[in-house]
C-alpha cells in the first residue's frame, strides 16, 4: 500500500510518540479481518482507536496486545464475546487500581484497593470456573460415549464369536 501524503504527514508528525499501525498492518499481524477489528471496536472489546486527520484508524502496540488477548480468550479458551468484554473490563479496572495503589500513601487506601482488586479477581475466577464446569460436563459425556461404544463393540464381537462357534 502506498501511503498518502496525509498518512506520511501523520507519521512524521508523531515523531517520538509510540509507533502506530494501520488497520491493514494490524489485520495482517493478528490474523483478524479488518471487519472484525472494526466490529470489536464497535462492541467495546477494543477502545476507540486514534485517527488521522483523514479518519484512518491507528492502532498502538497496546491495542495489538489486547487483540491477541481477545483471540486467545475466544479461540483457545472458547469464551463468548460478552464474557471476553467482562474479563477485559475487569483487567482494565485492575490496571487502574494497580496505578492508584502505587500512588496511594494511606494504608487504609491501599487495603481498600487490594480488596477491590481481589473482588475483581474473584469475578474473573468465577467466569473461568463456569467455563471449566461446562467443559468437564462435555468431557464426561464424551468419555461415557466411548465407554458405551466399547461395551457395544465387545457385545458385537462376542455375538460374532458365538455365531461362528455354532456354525
């Protein structure tokens, strides 16, 4: 892709700031489609991205890391987008608490922040435990199915041997 004059001006005007990426670069790097990237922003999984004067989306390294986290939660762990949004909101709030904790000088304030962080962590743990229970139920059904098939297989083979021995 050839950068337009406006994109080049934006890139050069950003000088010392963090590197920003185009939607095409992010799509290539994450394996997500541009449509998916826009959708994630629309539904609140990804904070609104910065824009150039020409209204081109610009993504930071932090945005890319968040997208990789979304993919991990969605693809590897099987979370629904609504669960992912909840998990990410909790992670965001814990990040804010972490910063506030570092700046807090009052012991009671620090303890209150730890309490809130623990509350958020328990909420995440509850979501994960629900997912694990669902997976364990699915696993149990599949293991029972295999055992049932094994018994059926043995019955069929035994019946075949009885018929063969009688014949």
